[in-house]
């Protein structure tokens, strides 16, 4: 029987997910939400001080765009597609848990730095991933083919 969190067990030792959930729920400063309806995720991301990604490998995570479109900086443990986070200063890519913890604490203590990241993040999405930016890219590509 699946519990209300619908956690997966793929490649996880027996009881691993349950232990992680229990550890999270025991923390006074963490609100473990479990499975969240897709229509609610954007508001949760927008309300967050930052988004923490712990994935080891991924292409270009859609959650990054969701966060940046709301002005939420991304702390990505390892993933930085085309070095966008580093080059555009849209968050940090600490590389390990210890540095991620330090980066999170430093950003929580620096609201102006977070605000600056938020502005750059919204600008990056508008200039690169908005409907207008995509249409412009297609128009340029088509013009190049027709020329």
C-alpha cells in the first residue's frame, strides 16, 4: 500500500525513503510536503527563498526555469547546464553537501544578494526562454534558411 507521499524505491535500499522522510519531518525548520499537485508547485517555488537541487545528473531541469521565472535562485549540488548558473549568477553550484549548506546559509544572510540573483534570473528567462525569445530564435533560423 502506498502512503500519501508516494515516494519511490527505485535503486534505494529497503526503508531508505521512509528514513529520509522521518528525518525531514523531525526538523523544525523544514516543512516536508510530500507529493504536491503540479498546479501548486509553481507557487511553492515562487514563495521559496531558493530552490535546492540535489540531482547528480540531468539535462536542463525544468524546475530551474520554474524557479528563475519566479525570481527564485537555484542552489544546484552538481548540475549547471552550459554553466548558466555560474556565468549568469542565478544561484550557486557548490559541488558537495558541505558547501551547499554554507551557500544556503550565506544566501539566507544576504537578502540583497538573493534579490540581485532574482532579478538576473527573471531577466535570463525573459531573454532566453520566453515565448517572444523562442519566436525570435525561430524567425532568425528560418531567415537563415531562406537567405
